[in-house]
C-alpha cells in the first residue's frame, strides 16, 4: 500500500510534465504541414485563406483535366498567413496594458497603503471577485453596454481593437492589482518608518521607498498580466470583430490568435486546420516564454 | 506643493479603486437587471430547443463534474507528492515551476490540444473531449492549492506521526490530509468555480447541443458555449436567454467563490 501510494503520487506529479510535453509535441506535429508549406514567412504574411495563382514551376506539375468544366481557368492554391491575428493579439494586449497599468497601480497603492484594514479587506475581495467573473460575461457586457459608449466617444466601429483592448484591460486589472499589492507589502515597515521620520509625505514614501523596493515584483505582475491578456479568448471574441484584416485605425475591427482559433477550428480541414495549429503553437510558445520570465525572473521573491 | 502633490496622488489612488469597483458594480447590475427580466422558473424545466436552459445547465455540471472526478484525485496526489515525498529535490522544483506555467496557460490552446488528440481521431466533438479539456485546466490549479495548503501543516505533526511508528502513508492519510482538510476542500471548490465558467476549451471539443443528452460520446450541451452562440444571435429572444444564462452562471460562480472565502476565513 505504502509503495503503491507513493508511486501513484509520483505518477500524478509527472502528469503535468507529460501534458506539457504532449501539448508541445501535438501542436508541433499538427502544424507541420503548414510549417513546411509556409515556413517562418507565415508570421509576416497578411493573407489568410487567400486564393493565389500557382507559380509557373508548380503549375507545370498540375495535371489538367481535359474534361474539366473550366479548362482555361488558372490553377490556384490557398495560402495562409498569420500576420493579422499576430498583430491583433499584440496590439490588443498593449492597449489592455496601457489602460490597466495606471488603474491597477492606483488600486494596489490604495489597498496596501491608504485604506484602513477593514476597507482594504472588503475592496480586496470585491476586486478579486472581478477576477472570478467568467470571461464570456465580460464579452457580452462589453459588446452590449461598454462598446456602444466607447464608439460614441471615439467613433469608428463598435467591435474594434480598442473596445477589445479596453475590456481586456478591465479583465487583467485584478491580477495586476493583487500581485502588485502583495509585492508592495513586502517592503519592511522599518524602511517606511524611517522615511516618514525624515518628514516624507505618503506619496514620497510610495515613490522613493516602496516602489524601488518592490520594483521587481511589480514588473513581474505586469508581465504576468500580459501573459494572461495574450491568451484571453472569449471576451475578445465578442469585441474584436473577427475579420482577417490589419486594423486601419485603433477603432477598426481585426482578429487575434485565440479568436482565430475559437471561430475557425470547427470547420477547418487540411492546410487550413494545420495553419490554425501553427498559430496555436506560436501562441503557446509565446505565452510559455512570457509567463516563465514573469514567474522565474521577477516573481521569485513574491509569495503567492 | 509637496503636500498638494501628495494629496493629488492619494486622490488618484482612491479614484482607481473606485473605478475598479465601478466596473464590478456595472457588470453585476447589468447582469442582474437583464437576468431578472428574462428569468423564469421554466428555464430549469425546458431544454434549449424550447427556449429553456435545463439541458445546458445539466450538461455543464456533468462535464465539470467529470473533470473534477478525474482531476481532483490526480491533482491532490500530485500535491501530496510535491510536499510530502518530493522534499525540495530538483524534480519537485521543476514540476512546481511547470505547474505554475500551466496554471496561466491559454485555455484555447488546451482546447486545440484536445481537438488534435481526441476530436480528430474520434471523428467529432463529444462530451468526453470537453471533460478532458476541463480536466487539463483543472489539474494544475488543484496541484497548486493542495501544495500550498499542505505546506501550512506544521512539520512537528509529521514528526509526531513518524515518532509513534506510523508509516508514511498513514501519517499522510490520517494526520496531514486531515489537518489540511478545510484548506484543500476550499481550494477544490474554487478550482471547480474556475472551470465551470470556462468557454474557450469547450468551443470545438464538446460543441453544443440544443437537446437533452447524457451521451458523452456525442456533442454535449453547455451553458457557456450556448451563451456565446445565443448572444451573437440577432433574435432578441435568444439574447434574452443568453442574459438569463449569464445571470445564472455568474451567480453560481460568485456564490462558490464567496462560500470558499467564508470557509477559509472562519475555519482555516
């Protein structure tokens, strides 16, 4: 019994590793067809599911069916490129960060330094509840209530890079605020007290003592929130517009990698499906790197 | 001047907190108003095909329940390994690090993974595929909470157990797990709340169904995927149904969260 239990628990612990390797290998194999066809230029190609004429060398190899209904038609192939969803993902994430950063810092300062303990506790719970709301709810609320207001202010389309980025920003607020608050709290009281004793104002203590002391943790929280925003699907699916077009302006619609996957996987086959797997592989790789940097370089010191 | 800047910054911080609370309030009030107007008890009796939510609610619970059934034992066992057997070995730290990454992995990628290994080989979306996607989401969260809760159990308890001659297995089962029980249960509750609101990993793994079904080998109904479909439907009745469904889902998730917090505060 002793041995069985130990081995079972060891096996369970290894499952994390197995799943992780499984995801990498599976996504790699599934995207191989697209990788071989398009190579790395996939990430720079703005065309998605676009018919193009074959080049003369390839055209020679096509056997023309003499009974074909359209014998004169030029032979074509469908190509896929990932530039649009990649740009959409990066831009919507940057908008989210720009919007959330100041507010999250303010909330963290409020929770850690300003509010009395009981108020800080209640507000802290409320902010964490904001994190618990399912992302599909953010999407629906964003589409029907938030986007029309944004459109009234800036014009353009209701579903756009901007509205998606802003709602994404609201979603990552709680993560950023909570981790920033925790790292600010690691500042030793004695440092703060000495600064106060020298006559510093609260703002000066925050700016010159707490921020420098907890800088690493705060940067970590920002990068971790960035990792979350990169992979967020449902809220963005409602709001970004889901069109494979590079955004002409901040208030025009486009698409992100998760949304491209969410809306197209069901019907895709062959090279199209493989291209989606290619996007999924890239997304996983990027978020893996981003989260690793945040967790192991910046957040080592901050306890969860 | 210094004092003025100080006041200004503190005011901005308070305003930020108000903004955060305002967004929460805005979302909850909207949900409540829209949800209440479209809410009626028939929602729990009829299936989606006749404008009810019964099959969706049951389907979501079955998939999340099955995911918990597989995910909880694996996650708890893994947590026990990391804390009780693994000590601070390289392997343990490595698994812990990977687990931290998996907790934040994009859920849509997990959907794509399950799509590749289950949906494509079996020829179609199914309740099983959906459950497995949720299981993969759940395991890292359960490991994380179990690991943290067990680390709070004082070492003296373990030593006391070993000292009276109990086997390691007995010490873990009878002493450590018992000591950390409340914390672990809360963690399990919160991880259940996390996966029951998930949509992205279900979109192309379980699909959705308008009819009542218990057959996990077929496309399977779920509240979240149907909310996505209904909300994008131009028909007003469908949107009302989506709001009612969102209301039920959010109330459920927030209730579980508040209960979890209440337990940790009063017993943990």
